[in-house]
C-alpha cells in the first residue's frame, strides 16, 4: 500500500500564476441576492430573520429548518469586505438583517438551545453546529456585543457538552469543535473551550493514521472530508492567533490534505459517488489556509479554481445547501496568498497506482501513458463493489456507479453499497498492467419516499416519543435510510483492468438471476445523504443498459465488458 503522508513542508515556487483570487468573488457574489430572497426581511413578521422560505412564505412546513440560518455568514462577510462591485459593503440594512437572522435562531430554538432540521423535536446536531458556527463567526465579524445572544451560544455549547449524536460523522465533530471555540472567544467560558478540545480530539481519533481520511459513517468520503479539514484548519488558525500550540492538529491536517490530493481530478473537478457518502462536496478555504505549509494544498485550490472557470465544479444550489459553500468562497478569497506552487501537471503527480487499502479506494494514473500524454486518472472504491470514475485532462470519460437491476418481481438490486467484507484480489501483469477483482453480494435498493401516512406516523412518533429521545429516532432513521443493507442471494464479480492505454471493466453474474432489466448507472446511489445527487459534469455520462438475455456466457457467468480510452469522454464545456 502506498502511503498517503508525503506533504511538502512548504511552497516550492513563488509565482503569481494565471488565476486571479477574484474568481472566488465571481463564485460567491451571485448567491447573495438568492440568500436575501430566502430571508424574511419584515421586522413586523414573527419570523423576521428566518431563511427558511418554505416555513415563513410558502407555509408548507410547520417548523423552521435550523440549518437554514447558516446563510447569515455570507451576509456578514459581504457587509465586512470592501471589494469592487460589492454593493453590500457597509450597508446598514445588511447588518440589520444579519443581526435579525441571529436573533431568529435564538427565538426558534428549543429551550436547551437545540434546533430541528428535517422533522420536529429532531434536535439535530448537524443543524446546531452549522448554524452555531455561522452565527458566532458573524457575531465576531460584525463586532457585536449582546449578552442575550452570547448566553444563547453558551446554551448550545452546554448541550454539546452533555449530548452527542449517533453515527460517525467527522465533519460534524470538527465543526462542533470550531463552533465551541468561537463561543469561548466570545464569552471567555472555559467549559466551552474544553468542549472544543474534546471534539477536536474525537475528530482526530476518527482519522486513519496512515491514509489520512476522517470517517464519515462507513468509511472515507473525499467530499465531506474537505469539510472536516476546513473546520479544523479554521480552528488551528484561531488557536495560533491566541498563542496556542497546534502540533497534533497540524499533523492531522497535513495527512488529510495528502488524502484529498488524490481526488482532485485532472479537469479540476473533485469527489463523487466513490466516496462513502457519494458526495462532490468541496470547500476551498482550508486549502488556502494551508497553502503556505503544503504544496499539495495550494495545488488543490488552484486546480479547483481553474476548473471552476470551465464549468467543472459541483453545484448544490438548492435552498437548503447553498450556504455551505457560498460563504466559504469568500473566506478563501480573504486568505489566498499570491505565492503559488507549480500546477498539478508540472508536479510530482506521476503515473502510479495507489491502493488505500482500509478505505477500499484505488487511485490510478496509468503509467507511462500518463506521464507522456496525460493519460487516464481512475478512482475506484472496491468496498463499494468497484464504483469508479475515470478522467482525462478534458473531463470525465467514465462514471460507473455499479450494477443496478430490476428483478421480475419488481425488486431493485444494486452492487454499490459499502461492504467491507467484499472479497478483493489484486494481480500484476507486466510493468504497466494491474488487475483488480471484487466479489460481493447484491443488495436490495430501498426507496424511502415520503407518503401522507408515513408523514403522519413520523409526526405522531416525534410528538409522543421522539421529543424525549432524539437519538433513538435518529438511529432508527439512519438504519432505514443509510446503513441498512438488505442482502440478496445474488452475487456479482467485477474485474477492473488498468492497461497502458485504457481501462477495462468486466462484470460477471449468475445467468439464472431473474432480471427484467439491468444497467450501469452513471450517478446511481441508494442511501440518503443530503449533500449527494448534486450536479457535476460526470453525471452527464450516459447510463449503459444491458441486453440481459443476450449477454455472452463465459465460464458459467453472464459477462458484460466495457473499455474506456483517453479522449473518449464527453465534455460540454470544452471546444
């Protein structure tokens, strides 16, 4: 297994490069009008300061989403920062609305400071820490002084002191540490500082010691991984600003950057369905913060910026998720330094194949073809049945999220759910050829759509039982929507061959499986993740459909083979 811990001690070049930091502004500013559109701006309204338009305007929700209040930070940042074409800088109305948003957060929370996200009495830690960080950071940015609000921040941190959530979501723990530290800076409360230390330590304890990834439910998710790095990098800077050491934190951050470096694709896109949570999530700010210490961090940020100008970045532009990255673009603009590392194309990103064994991830830049011509960049997760994406410099040439098929009785089965007990073999054939084989079990795909009856039962449960035990409700929902895997008796085998000039994928299945139809999805997933199923260019790769009855039989197995070559993809943004 190749090590994922080779960070540069610092920048290796000092050139301004051709990418303007203002590209971050181009990304961020269009979201300000949208966020203002979502905000109840009427001081006489009982929901003044709410960003949940479905609650205060459409009135299709009977409680406000606590996560939505995270949007306040974008307003605070455009109020603070003076730059060309920023009509919001120093505008009294923007400050007023920012403060109103923080006050609505206080007003709409439960007495213990918690808030709901998807259902009543959820007391969602994710919504709590995202909105707490955004509100405390806005409070500091605006230079507010308000004892009632400060006490509210402490009330939220006291809840974090007493309670934790079920499941391992590293990004939530990292953000809890950052939000608690901000609360400490505002109040001077030592218990808040202790919560920050505890959640930081917990996050780092979930980091793989060699491969560098921070756990998200059942494994490594490069998308959410950038969130964890971001929150910890912000925390590190705040600690340094207050004279505190950061040795353990810095070591973890550099390992985490090394891991992310493998998943910035040649076209500047990032992440995908090969992660444990299927996300393209990308925060750039942490890579700008760490660029003075890690060549790879600067390269990731530059590759993202360059790719974003060509339409390669992901979009998660709905009313719930926009805030996650909109303010992060502005923070990245604030902290971008002019000294830049050499680009990925000129770096030590040589042709090689890396197997991050415990994550199940393979990253391949295939040999001499890569170095001489700019070959194929392959990412594959063997723990997910061989889900893969392949890129050349122009864009995606393959997006294969595994087998998905409908049986004659209507049951849909898939090969792409995380199964750490998949049987994996690796064979080397010559200098430039690798063959991987994964054997696993097909699982039933759950389709957990809401219905009138389900919604009614959920509301009754939340009112009678869930309000007294939020974690019980959460654990049940997690098992139904995320971690549950109803296995079938049907097995699959996927062979992935990394050849000098192409990637070959072969699937083998028992011929007696009663398929009505069988496909390879380019963007199929089967678990609920709020930040998945977003747009990135690779999702335009076509689904492939098999003629099940006429697939050839080899050695007693129905066999389906595809090959992907450099230059064979579709990139609508490139001429």
